C-alpha cells in the first residue's frame, strides 16, 4: 500500500490513506487510524513517513488512536514492528486503543500487551466513549 495525502492541513477530518486505512485528524495533535490492514513493510514505511510529516506540521508528537474497523486487529508481529518503529522515531506521544463491543477481554489484553511492549504510553478507550 502507498501513502496518499488527502488533506494534511485540515483542522479535523481525513488527512491520508494507506491502502484501505484512513488517517483522520481529531484534534490539534490527535490522529485516528481507521485500520483494516496488516502493517507489512511497505505499510510501515508509509505510516512512519505520514506520522513524522504530521508531527512536523502539527508542532510535535502525535497522539495515535488505533481504531480497528475490519474484522479484527492485525497480526501481533507486524503491529509490534510498526509500534516499535514509531516509538523509536519519537513522533508518537502515546497510543489510544479503541475497544470495540465485539472484542473479547483476552483480545484486548493481548493487543494492549503488544502495544505496551514497544515502550509508549497506552490508553484504552471503549468505542463511543
């Protein structure tokens, strides 16, 4: 998947797409990714580029909100590689994981454990909250 900018300077709304995933600005430094895609190497490169660019444009690290809109979160290995790369880049201040009603507790624990292992602060938010 390739990075396609759609509105990187908007105050709110869509800023980019990477394949089927959509990056949406929700606040001054908050980016929600409506994710359906497993982050393979090309995806990771595009996401790191996009988030670094947005951090520069928005004046600092980005709060990243992960919103899995597909049938489930991507594979843990690929996700961990992406989160570790983002942590190393310094472009993300924290990650907020949106818990969907269909997600069992064991899945939520597993995903947050993978995210925490990258060394970034993690917050959990229930969908609709």
